[in-house]
C-alpha cells in the first residue's frame, strides 16, 4: 500500500483480515489525518494507523 490513504484502512484492511494476511503501508508523516489537496481524499489518522499496526501491518516512513 502507498501514501496512507484512508481507503487502505477502510477497504484493504478488512480484505486482508478476511484472508488472514497483512501488508505494509508507507505513510508521509505530514499527511496523517489530513486530506489530499485538490481531491479531498482523506489520509488515515493516527488511531487508524495504530489499529492497522496492531493487526500486524507494518507502518513505513514514506517521507516528510
């Protein structure tokens, strides 16, 4: 997964859980809890990222 969009939490996490699998998501720390400029697409917030991590996902640094 890439960029830490909320859709990863909303759609990918439940799908991966269904198949007992985990993934990684690379997150830009400045975007946590914000929305993408121009499209309004939300990024995951801290609570969502911590939940993903507790489910076995690795949260990677994408950049700053």
